[in-house]
C-alpha cells in the first residue's frame, strides 16, 4: 500500500495513524519496541548501578550513605552480576 498524505491534525489526534498509513518517517510499534529493547540490553548492571548512585547521591544526607551504597554494590552485587547485560 503506498503512503498517503495526512494532515498534521490527523497525526496529533491519533499518534498511531502514521504507521498505519505507511508513513516512512515513523517506526512501526513492534520495530520501535525491538530497538528500545536492544538499547536497554546494551547496559550492564554495573553501568546502571553507577548511573543510579550518581543520580540519587545528592539526595542522601551525607557522604557515608554514598560510600555505603558504592561499597555494598562492589562487595556483593558486582562480583555476581556486574557484567551481565540487562
């Protein structure tokens, strides 16, 4: 089925209409899900945990809490599944 023109208002009211009409600029939902899963799968547990600590350490009351998180992850979590991709 060839792509058909669509108005901006059509795509605003129904986000899924683009791929149904064959718009080449939009990904089909299944393809978008596969790409998102591939990006997430490329992250190791160690990288995700490091990012989490960096993002949340400002909310912890003192330096001791950051050190506890980092130490606990390094001692118990990283040796078991630190290099696993999630």
